[in-house]
C-alpha cells in the first residue's frame, strides 16, 4: 500500500470519537491539565470520565500541549510517510495552542505543516476536522479541505449551556459572557462561540432547563426544515443531550449526528452539567 502523503492532526479540544479518529487516521496532540502540581495529558493520561471526581477536590488549571508532545506528533506523521500535514487547532481566541503548533511546524524543513485556526472548539471543531478528513480522503488536496472547513464554519452555530459559570470564570475563558450575565451563579446564559472564535451570550435565562430550551429554540429558529449535520457533547448530561437531539430531529432533517463526552481539558472549564450543540446546513 502506498504511504499516506498528507497527515491530519488536531488537538484534544476536538471532541471527535476514538472510532472516527482511527477511521480517518487523525492524530491528536494532547492539551495538559495540572492537578496539585502534576501534569496530565488530556485523553491520554486523564480520560474525561476521571475528571469530575477530581473536581470535587481541586479545580485544575489547563495549559498548552508541551513542545515535546507537538514535536513527537509531527515526527510520527513524518515517519508514517507523510510529507505534508494539516493541523486544525482550537480557536486562537480561547487558547494559544494553534499559534504554538503553527510556530513549531514552521521550524520543520522535512514536513510542510499547514495550520488552520478553527475559530471554535469541542463539537464545532470536531465537525470541521471531520469535514477536512473526508475531503482529504476524496481528493488528497489540502487547499480544498481548508476551503471546505471555512465554508462549514461560516454557516455553523456552536452553542453551549452550563449549569455553573464559575468554572469558566476561574479558568479565564468566559470571554464576552461575564459582562452580560449579572448574578453570575444564578443566571444560565446560552453561550455561543462566535465567528471570531470567542464566547459570547446568545440569550440568557434563569435555570439550566430553561437555558436548554433556549438552545433548542435557537437551533430551530435557524435550521427548522433544513437538512443539517449535528455534533453534540455533554459533561455528565447524556440524557439531556439525547433529549435535545430528539427535539432537533422533530423540526430538522438531521443527516448526521454524533454525541460524545466533552474532553477533560474542556470539562475542567465547564464543570459537570454541560450540553453543547454544533449544527450546520448541508448545501
């Protein structure tokens, strides 16, 4: 079999299932979580399921992937036979990961690294990575893959509801949300990752279930009667997320749908009680 010439990489903020990562041979560069001075690699040394009991004792900090992990990932794809790599990173408005990988990639002379800022994360990022994987499989053309991701991102909505905003506040990731919510621990906003790749408030209400209702209402407003792709994530809210998906299917033609737990590195910033939906129309 001819060696693969183009490798696809992302970071662990991309909540794509292990099955799809293996199916499309996507490499994942792990973010890191710091508990009591010890660093854990997201999805490698700290699965999502192990995070929430740890949060009862300590709220961890998170950090960029290590330079060593990035170099190792790039070297592995080079050794696999690739001479080009496409890296799709979480929003540069929320993390420095994209710029760090881009910088280290530019230092390589034996591997051409194309870095793309997804301007989203989690289920939104997974939709873009999957889009790129399918274009690369069909055409082997990085430019086509980048254009396809840009087109999907332009018509995507990426919305989240969390039970408790204090995790986002402590992690410094609250973006444009904090100034709009007033009583931070009482109001539940519908949070959007906007086209600039930062958090902002799409709507707000009191109570988690009401906020879930706003999420469904907003998806319906934009996508009712349309053929769409839905990617969903949850943090200990699988049943709620499944209910949201069923409601979306009642008013839209859902051509493809996925549901995964949010990664530990992102769950550390949202805490237990998260539902996220990314949706875009198929053209």
